[in-house]
C-alpha cells in the first residue's frame, strides 16, 4: 500500500510537472501572439495615419490654391477700388477749383 501511495505521489508529481510545463509553454506562446498582434495593429494604425495625413495634405493644398486665387482676386479688386478712389478725389478737387473760380467770377 505504501508502494502504491509512493507511485501515486510520483505520478501526481510527474503529471503536475507536465501540466506546469504545458501551462508555461502555452503562456509563452500566447505572449508571443499578443506581441505580434500589437505590432500588426501598430503598423496598421501607422499606415492609416499616413493615408489620412496624405488626404489632409491634399485638402490643405486644394484650400491653399483656392485661397491664393481668392487673394489674387481681392488684390485686383482693391487696386481697381484705389484707382476709382483716386479718380473721384481728382474729380472732387477739380469741382472744388471750378466752384472757387465760379465764386470769384460771380463775386461770391
């Protein structure tokens, strides 16, 4: 009976050692899988960020072209308005001179 008990204990210890070994092997395998998944997810996230950055870059470029055209248009408009303002000032000066001359002629 003692012999059976010793054999049972030996078998139990051997089984326990095998189970612990399998547990640690499985744990190691799962850790490696998790590491691979993390690396894969990081690469995918990086790729998506680059794609979105390219899209954002294109959008910024398009907006820049639009703003450049708008600026050119507004600068041209401002130049035209300044020319008109200068002509109006010249007309105003001329009219003031004519008024002054007319006032002198008529004795006002």
